[in-house]
C-alpha cells in the first residue's frame, strides 16, 4: 500500500508541476531567443540570424499567436548579400529587454560575413515604446571586434549605464548611455571565460557542437535590484560570479584591481540567461536537467519548475511587477550541430512566482 501511495503522490506532483506554467506564444518555424514584456503587457521576442529559415529580427506578439516586425518592417529588412547601413537595420538581434522605465533595448550582435574590417555592425538600439520608434543607436565598434559577440544586457536607469556580456571572447561591456562611451573590462579573464574542464551534458552525453566541445563564455547577466552588484557567468560551466557596480564604474582601477573585486559565489548549474525579482531572488535555467532554479539572497537553491522535456533550453527571462516570470525556450541543444533533432516548438511561457 505504501508503494502505491508514493506512486500516486509522484504522479500528482508531476501533474501539478505541469500546470505551473502556461504557454503565451509558440513558433514552430523560426528559432527565438529573447523575451521582453512592457508595463502594459505587450510581449516581444527576437530571432537571431543563426541559420535558415529566418524572417524577422524583432517582433511584437499578439494574442492570436501572430507576430509583426517591430518597430517596423524597414528595421527588419537587411540584405545579407548587398549589405547596407548597419546603423539603421537589425543584422543579428541576440537579445531584447525592457527596463524599469518601460524603455526597450535591443542587442544587435551584428553579422560577421559583411564586416568591414572589424565592424560587423554590433550595436545597442533604444526604442521608445510610446511612439514605437527608434530613439537612439549606440554603435559598439571599435570597442568590439569581429571576434566579439554582444550577448545579454542589463540597464541601470539610475546611473544611466548599460552592462553587456561578450560571449565571444569573455568580457563585460560597459556603455555610458549619456556620453555613448563604450569600454570593456575583464576581457579574457578566468571569471569571464568558460572553464575548459567543464563539459556540458544532455541525457548523459557530452554536448558537442559539430564534434567539438561546446564553449560559450560570459553570457548570463543580472543586476541586483539595489544596483550595487552585477552577477554574471559563462554559459558552458556552472560557476557564478558577482562584482560591485561601484568598482565597474571606477575607471581608475586597473584590470588586476578590478579582478580582485570579483567574488566567486560557488558552483550551481549551467544557465543561459538569468534575472532578479524585487526580493533579490535570482532565477536561472538548468540547461542540462531542464529546470528553473531560484537562488535566494542567502545563496540557497530552490526548484521553481522541473518539467524536463517541456523546459527545452530556457534562454531569456523577464519578471513583471505583478509576479510573472516569462521564459523563452530556444531549444538550442536540439540543433543539428549537436547531432539532435528538434522535438518541439520554440516557446515563450510564464509562471507565477509571487
């Protein structure tokens, strides 16, 4: 009888867990990576220019599961063969976020095949959501080179600074939103480069990209709600770090001095993106076990969602003030380069966290 009770409880737990999130958008054709939600509830996602098929870079999602290019079709139309003005078109959008002032920021990682010298068109684009118009473009060249890959971003609206990760080389990019000055710190250091001794696994097998170790450097980034600490980690290992934003802002510090300010918080999980709620809980996605984890302010881990196959590569996160956690599922480990076949659709889901 005891065994039957245990089985029933486990079945109920799995069923209950499956009901803990809902799908708000799905796409069976185009691979998405980002998710952003405005204060009024508008939902946006982006599509990187990684492989075919490809249509739009940035879209707004409606309630009928339809999309429209945002802010307009022109920004989403760039001819790969002919090139064009890199500052007035999206080339390869990697991430989209909306800050606490309801302003949209779009990370364009550029397109290396049309690079002029080292300029592959990497930029940060600011969009006014009231007018649905591009307000400003911040070129990231020449600070970033063709080897760089601008990945994720967080905005400090009080200090008027943007922090981005460089997952191509390993580094933190700091952009002064007032002056437009761009600089890069911790470039190629042990805290921003993935641990080469860590091998990501999926279903008990090494995750190899075209037969080679899959390595992505500094990727996930999160700004603590009080603005005092910036958390970051590489994608393909389980180490988590943080650094005081005061130290990042201090340009008198040498790289060695800044590195000494970085705090190693321990080993946890591999994650792509991550985000803080207003209580100081950090949300991460376990890519290998397909779970959503909450790291409490005292650095204890809690499982938020554990639905394995349903949580196919949690990628990006957005937390609303009314307590919804939005998650994009990009199914990256099901790409052909890993010797796998895609088993489901790309999705944006949400779950209530408070």
